[in-house]
C-alpha cells in the first residue's frame, strides 16, 4: 500500500525557503515522525523559540555551503557541520535557536520533528550530536548510503536516540538501483533531495508536489530506488509507530 503525502511550500523572509511535509490527512503514515522541513537557510531566520513533548532534529546535508550554529536553554552551544546531525529532545520544554554559521552562505538541511514515547514526553530536555566523520557510509554498485540515524543492513549509526528511527541519505549514480529493506511493522516514506528517482516503480521529483509513504505492514517490506537518466539523491525514513516504542 502506498499513500501520497503533499509537500507544501514555505518561505520566511528572503533567507529561508522550504518544502514542508505534514500528514494533513492524518493517515498515520509518518508516525513516529511529525513532520519534515527540507530547507535552505541563508541567514538568521527564527528567533529563539520553545518546543515541548517531541524532538527537533537538524540534519545538515554534505553539500551545504555552511553549517548551523546551535544554542539552547540548557547550555548547549555547538556547530552542526555539513554532514552532521543534532538531536534536541525537548521533553518538558526547551528553547533553542539555529543560524547559518557563515554570513552569506546557505545551509541545506532537514529539520525533522519526531514524537517522543509517552514515558519521556515530560522528562528533562537533553541534546545529542553526531559529527560528519562519525556517520557510517556504505557504498554499493552506483550507490552511496549515509546512515545518520538507525541502520542499513549491518551498518548502524552510533547515535542512541530516545525514539528509534532510521534516516538514510542515499545518492545514486545514473542507472543505479538500490534495494532498501525495512524493519517489520515500520512506517516508511521517501523524500527526493536532488533530481528524479523511481521508488518501487513510481517516479518522484525533488520539485514534485507529493512523496510516497508506505504504512506499516504485517510482513517485511523493501523499497527499490532507481536513478534513471541522471544521478539522484533521496532520503529514506522508517520507524515503529510511537505507540509501539517504550
């Protein structure tokens, strides 16, 4: 079964543009993810702002011109470099801010909002980071797979997160095909990042208006990604619904 979810356009001033993914139809196909912003940020955009009851995760793509300076109300001050990831578990509440590290350069990123298990929704907030050089990189015939969260085959991210979820950043050469196995009972979805890509025989484009989501099935599933006439990049997410996570 495939559910098509809409991508909305969002801008904030002249320095921020994004394609925004939310499950407006309440299909549950994103669970445990609440939403994803595929964004380009060229300057300070959002003032310090609060979150509570979920996690805000920033993944800066390796092709970004600059990283993000991050700071929060529990004393975290760090640089999220291109290729790195920072996870803010808001718990009972946190205030944070992220801005491009270099003036005049653009940060290309995902801002990912992920639900927290009910047992820690009101726990003390905390933050964890993964440096670019610590992200596992897997090479297959014509494919490069970065594993910032979760796992791909026997390769696992070293980051231990409060919500179990996998994020794979996949680049395919023209004509390359990759099979991605999914864990049992997991929801999955794919966001094109660059170019056009075939996902289980369906064509999707970075400029398209929707993306494919694959609700959890009782049997094992896998995705087949293929780049056709040119190289392509896409992000694969999969995870157990939050009600199944302790």
